[in-house]
């Protein structure tokens, strides 16, 4: 009796598997391979690039010797990574820019972790103020009708 019950459950499970997998298999067989999507090229007017670096939200703080040493180590580590990316000839300009932006975000987050709680609060206040100003500027530019 137990073998029959097990066989029924196994048959139901296999049937369910094929029921779920069949549509994907039939689509894979019937559809011709699609060509690789061509990258979209946007006009320079459509997406303006920021030539100015973001403001330094960490400027003006008095760091302890330990904090300064850790921050210097972070800067040195990220600088060596950036130099390697800049020298890498296999990367396209977009890939290089994306990696450099990623390293900048990593550096900022690591420096943020070094700060004490009061310094972190001040950095967050500066970031929020900058974002509010950018939002107001964006609303100002989009609203004149």
C-alpha cells in the first residue's frame, strides 16, 4: 500500500514539474534566437553629465589621529584601485566611469563608518540639505510652463 501511495505522489510531482516546465521548453524550441539588443545611444542634451564633483560632506571636521590614519588608509587603497581602472585598456569609457563612480561611493561609505556619532549626524544633515536644494532646483526648472 505504501509503495502505491509513494508512486502516486511521485507521478503527481513529476506531472506537476513537466506542467510547469513545458511552456518554457516549447517557447525555447519555437522562438528563433533573438539578436543581442543594441545599446541605446542617448543624445548629450537628453542626459547632461555632471562635470562638477559632489561637494565634500566630510570637510571641516576635526579628526582624531586614529580617524585620520584610517581615512588616509582608505584614500590610499581607493586611489590604487582607481589608478588600476584608469590604466585598464580593456574597459570601455562607460565601464571605466561606472567603476570610478562605484569606488567613490565605496570610499565615502568607508569614511562614514570611521566617523563618530556626532560627525555622522552632521554629515547626514549636510547630505539632506544638499538633496533638498537639488530637489528644489529640479522642481524650479521643471515647473515653468
